[in-house]
């Protein structure tokens, strides 16, 4: 078990009383974004105070997100990232320019999120039904706001369309790939799972994806993008490419797209060359 300071241990003890769908059978999982949206509304929608990149996919979300964050940091931009689950320490879930949030800050922010939920309980508001991951997502948003990031990289926990993180509006969305996973929750086919994951795409955004356009999943992605009028950037794997190379190319395509969207980011393409050099991290899906 990881060592934690006393404040973080105390607040996590309270969180342990909530249902944790990361550690339980998810077949009975009830998904509803309304409770978290209610808490965010009470806080004047802090998720709208910074720009976001939203990442979904069966594998590679963490690696691609970390590479994008590294590229933003190298470009001199204030950036942060929210990912899940953590490998060793819960502080891995929120980073600022690649640096983990401190235990003391995480404890304080998690406690703030808890207090907002308690207020919703007192007033019988929808926010009283927030789950543990809802509150962890809220805490991450509050931490990113406090850190005054310009850009946040937000990784989906499960699926996309009804995932807690889908309270944000990503300017650039990423769908790394689609495979059969959590079929009791997301659906039993590649098409059904793709429908859930592409749900992070909002009107006005661009999606960068490694999903082949002629696949069953790719057809779902194309149809959703067409319905919303969103451009698609296909980043398909090449023969002989390693997973690390595919992830790096996906991240570079995201940075290139961001460069097209803002003059401040025009140097990202050149600065992202060799992005993976010297960059190491634990591989996780």
C-alpha cells in the first residue's frame, strides 16, 4: 500500500465509503452525467475555464495523453493531465507539466469536492448521487483550474459517451483504437463500443483516431463526425510499427491539429519531433 500523508489518508477513507466501479463488477453500473453536471453548475462550471484534449480508446490512452502533455510542456504552455487508473500512487492521476500533484494539494481538492457533494445532499439536489469517479473527476478539474493551466489532457475512465469525464468539451478528441472490452457495459460488438467511445466528440471539435475508416468501428466514427460536422484525422498504423511508435504518431497528429487551431501553438510540430526520445513511462491501457 502506498504511503500517504494523514490528510490524504483521511479524505480517502471517506471516498472509500462510495461505490468504486474501478474495483467492482460493472454490470450493475448506473451511468448518469446529471449528478456531476449539477455539482459543476453549482461551482460555475470550472471545466469551461481551460481548453481540453479528450482521449478515449481501448488501449494507449495513458501513453498518448502523457506524450501530448509532454509536447505542450515543451512548447512552454501551462498544461495538466487527468488519467486513470493509477499504477502505484493516486497522485499519478493528476499531473502538471508531467509533475504529479502533491499529496497535500490532492487531499485539499478531494475534500473540496466532497464538501460540494455534501451540500447537494443537504438540499436534495442531483449532485448528491455522484459516484467516486465523478468526485475524482471534479477534483481533477478543480486542481487544473487552480494550477491555471491553458490546456488540460483528460483521459476517459470507461467508454466515453456516459463516462464522468464527458462533462468537458474537448477541442481536439482522440480515439486511439476500439477493441472488445467491458462488453456488459459498453456493448458486445466493435460497432457498439465505438458508438460509446465516439460520444466524446462535440460539435466544433476535431477527432484524431487510429481506427481504420473501413472497419465496423470506423464507420460508426465517420457517421458521428459527419452528423456533427466535425473533421476527422485518421492516423493509421504502418507495417512494422511498434505500439510506442503508433502512440507517438497519434500524439504528434494531435499537436499538429492544435497548432492549426491557435497561432501560439505553431511551433508544436517542430518541437514534437523526437517526442519519445528519453521519455519513459509504465505502459498501461
